[in-house]
C-alpha cells in the first residue's frame, strides 16, 4: 500500500500542469475599470482624510489636556476663594456680635452718664441757694 501511495505521488509531481498565461493586457469592461479607478481614488483620499483627522484629534486632545490644567487650577482657586469667603463671613459675624455688645454697653454707660450729669446739676441747683441762704443767715446774725 505504501508503494502505491509513493507511486501516485511521483506521478502527480511529474505531470506538467497547464495554467493560463499572464499577458500584460487585462481585459475588463470599461464600467468596471471606471469603478475601480473611482474606488482607488476615493480610497487614497479617504486615507489622506483619515490622516488629517488623526492629526486634528491629536491637536484637540492636547488642547483638552491644557484646558484640564486650567480647570484644575480654577477649581483650586475657587476652593481657596470659598474658604476665604467663609472665613470673612465668620470674622464679620464676630465683629457684628462685638459691635452689638459694645453698643449695648455704651447705651448703659450713656444712661449712667446722663443720670450722673442730672444729679450733678441737681446738686448744683440745690446747693447754690442753700449756700447763699446759709451765708445770708451767718452774715445777718
């Protein structure tokens, strides 16, 4: 059986095969040739457009990265400003509370001042006639 397989293999390799000759001229219909030319041109233009689009995408990605840096810096600045604003509000509230306490204390002191002034005037008003009266009585005696 092995000998038969070897014999068939030798016969198959030794037989010359006939194939179609390749000429420099290929015959295809005109409309097919036009379509092939259009497809090749379109393919070349598409490849060029794809290259341009890739470059544009790379440029846009670079712009996005630079804008991301700006946005991140903006977020940091905003956070700082919010902190400063909250701190300023706390300080303002503390000063407002202090002002209200000082205002209340000043009102109380002003009332005491007016009462003391009134007492002083009253003493002066009463004291002068009493002194004059006593002086007059002393002199007349």
